[in-house]
C-alpha cells in the first residue's frame, strides 16, 4: 500500500510538472463600429444620400505554448449588421491566424503559417487593424535577434489550388501576389542609450502577368528597398522619423519619402508636422511606371482618415498621379481619461497633371478615445474634406458637395 501511494504521488508530481510546462491562453475581441458616410472612401455626387451601417468583428484566439513551441489559431466572423439571415446555414467564419513557431536557443525562431506581417511603422507591411477583417499572409518567417540587432527573412509561394503543372494564379481569389521574399534588418540603438534606431527592408514580389483565359502563367517581379529610422535628438520632447523606399523591376521606377517631427510640449499637449511624397505617373515616362505602390501597409494611418488615397483606388484617372501630403496635428490629454487628436492634411498630386502640380483638397480629422474599464474602450471620430476639381478627376464625385464622415466604436477584449 505504501509503495502504491508513493507511486501515485510520483505520477501526480510528473503530471503536474508536465502541465506546468504547457500554457494555453485564450483571447477574444468583439469590436463594433457605427459609420456615417457622406463622402468617405469615395466622394459623393450631387443627389447621393449618406450611407449608415454597423460593422462588427468577433475574433477568438487560442495560443498554446510548450517549451520552445508556440501554436496559435484565431478565427473571426466579420461583416455588417443585417448581412447574415436570422437562420444562417452558411456561417461565414474565416481563419485570421494559424501558425506555429519554434525557437532554437536564444534569439532564433522559425514561424510557419497564416500570420500578420508587421514591420516598422506599418507603411509597407501592416496588420491593417482598422479594417474589420485585418490582413494576414501565408508565409514562412525565420528570425534572429542578438543585442541591438534583429533580422527576419520571409518567404511566400501562393497558388489557387493543388495543381499538376504550372498554371495561372488568379490574385483576385487569393493573396495579391504570386510569390514574395523579404529580408528585414533592424538596429535598435535605444536599448543601448543611443539616440536612434534604423531598419532596412528588401522585398521581391512576383505578380502574375499570364493569360487567364488560356491558364498560362508568366510571373514578373518587382523589388522594393528602403529604410525607416527614428531619431531622438538632444532636445527634450522632440522625436524625428523618416522613411525612404525605392521600387524597381517590372518596368517600374518609383519612390516614396516621408519625414515627421513630433514634439511633446508637456504631459498634456504634443504637436507634429509631417510631409509624405508618393511618386506618381503622368504617362510621359516612355513606358516606365513611375507610380509607387505602398503595398500591404496600414494606409489609414498615413493618408487621411477618410481613406481617399491608397486605402481605395484612383477610380477615374488614366494614371496614378501619386500623392503629396502635408499635415500638422495636435494631441491633447487635457482630459486625462479622454485623449484627443486633431490633424489637418493638404493633398496634392506628385506627378504633373496638365503640366502642373495640382492641389486635391484639405482634410480635417478629429478623434477621441476613452477606456471605460479594463478590456472595454470607446473611440469616435469625425472628418471632412474640402476637395478641388482635381479630386473629381482622380476619385469621382463632386468637390462642390459637402463631404464628411463620422464614426463611433466600442471594443471589448480579454
């Protein structure tokens, strides 16, 4: 009896030790946003009535960790209220994340599966969290970090189905590219009390240019290379940020540049000023495409909250004339629990239209947020655009009509 009791205690101890090595984390999010669109995303024409709707994201994630293995799966249901019938036999549920990660020693990991790719300020690769569905890639990622250095390599190869020979890849039914290879290097000086950090990124993308009717494949590649940096100069409260990327290949020669200065006046007020230049194409480049494509970033963060540029297409113009964005903003915590921000944008084309750089309009964005309690937050915003005739040419609509947009959002998370 004594031996049996000792054996049972040893078995229980082994089971407890094994259980302690495993961790299962459950996270959930319910995000509901009501929108009033009277010219958001696409400017309205005279006589167009405002649109109102409520969209929602319900996301459930499971993350299992044991020793050097992490396994994560997250499913979500997205859409607008009323989109699904009361008796729904179809059930629109999508997989937002499904990846496994193995770590080898200190600093080295391999991650495989459906995953968000978020780098630097999300200008080229971002999670697109503002969008109700978000953004994920099917990829293999290998990373290594040591001290102030970190490097990642990402590889993706896409197909519409299991095939027996090379065939046409229809990007309208899947990922927007056929193949992708990316290398990202980051140097973090702040961890070592240096006043800057810098990243370098190289991305090679393969796009399908074959014949859809005949099903033949012809993949053309485009390369993007550039850098992103943050500098904290010896001036209290001042921070400088810069970005530069160049695109080449696939008959493309284009570039993007951005500079931002932010200054924290005190614990209540801060201000910023920024300038973005995204090169455009005026059709005079002898067959070269000079319009930069900001790829798979979170464009809502950069080019105005009304999403006229890059978050939605230039619908009417023969060419993508690019964008210049001059912005100034102020952030306030005058009400400590309700941070607010106000940003003004002036937009213009980057390439010449009618032999001149033409203004597109003025946009004003206001946003506030409030944390009700742990895991519950409220946010709301209002924007309006005072467009010019050039905006009608690029985006449609009537710039003489009042264009505005308002929204309110509640997020529950755990």
